[in-house]
């Protein structure tokens, strides 16, 4: 299940260049600020804790974010028919999706987990994601019965037309996590919300489940 960094970066770069980061609808993003080369970029804007030791590949199965009351299953998502990253079904609002062509949480590189912020009728799993603060913890239980514990570095909001793709996906120097959902102003159409909320987090430790 382990993947070489070059293969992941190349695949994701191709996806980004073709048609944006995420499918729309309740849409988790569309990017036009696309870079064909996802070279590693250092983290900008805040300090990060020392990273814990990287783990071997193992599929994530459950997400817990105690500070905002999230306990949710994680299911793999790949690519939609249009070449964007698929999103969890709108009928499963408490479900999150891990992009299965990237690192598993705890491996070196940015593991990507996404979820909806709401539906037409009620809040969804990442409704409170923007309220997370640096230093709070995120726990990802993996199939190998290890719990990868990440510490929030920052929570940031980007326009879907100006996503810093290299910063989001290009740093393979340490085990990291990106939680992504929608945010900002509702504009409707194929865009949905105008922005993406992104949580940047670093692996700090792991334990047996």
C-alpha cells in the first residue's frame, strides 16, 4: 500500500491540472491556481511541533477530533469520473473520505481527509472544523490498530480559485495531515461555497488502539 513520493506527487499534480482539487455540489473545491510541479515547500505562517516518527502504511478507519466532538468513519475515496477527487456521499453526512492515492495518516507526506460542512437540511461532519485551534489534537485510528495523533498547526481559509497547492500537498519531509471542507460565502451554482477551510496538522505521537 506504500507509494513512492514521486508517484503520488505526479498523480495529484495531474489531477489538479486537469480539473481542480475536489468535486463540487456541496463541493469541496475547485482550483484554478494550479501548479504542475508539487515540489516540497516548507510550512509558512506558524511554527510546528517536532514530528513524531513516521509509521508504515495502513488504511485509516476512524477519525476523532475531541475539541469539536467529531467521531466519524473514514472511507477511501479515489477519483470521480471527471478527474476530480471524489467526495463522501451526501447521504452519509457523518462520513469522511481519505484520498487513497496519497499517504496513509502517519506516513511521511500529507494525508488528505475531507468531509462535507453541511447539506441543504443540516450540518455535516466538518461543520465546526473552522473552530479548531493550534495545539488541539486529531486522532486517526488505522487498520493496524495504531492511533496516529496529530497536533493542529493552523486552520486557514483559501478561495477555491487561489489554493496554495504546493503548500497543501507538496511537503514530504514529515508525517502530516490535511483536513479539508468548504467555507466562506455561499455562491451556489457549481461552486457552492466560495472557499475551502484547511486544517494543517503534524503527527506528534502514536499508540495502540
